[in-house]
C-alpha cells in the first residue's frame, strides 16, 4: 500500500529592509522557501517561489 504524503517539511528565510528614500519610508521584503531532508536536516532549494515585495509610503 502506498503512503499518501499530505505535508512536506520546509524552512523559510525572510529578509526585511526599511529605509528612508526621498523623505518617505520604503519597505522591502524578500523571502525564500527550502525543502528539508528530515534525515539530515539539510535544506535544499525549494520549489515554491515568492516574488519580492516593495511598498513605498504615499
């Protein structure tokens, strides 16, 4: 009988940057997802991709 996998172990790393640009607050967020081997606890590049997010104060 084949086991049905419903969840997979992953790790997530995020970087947040705040700075003042032209007198307005600028926020940048960049995140990366990694697959994790539960036997070795090593991470490898994940299949999920997230675009960078940028927000500037109006």
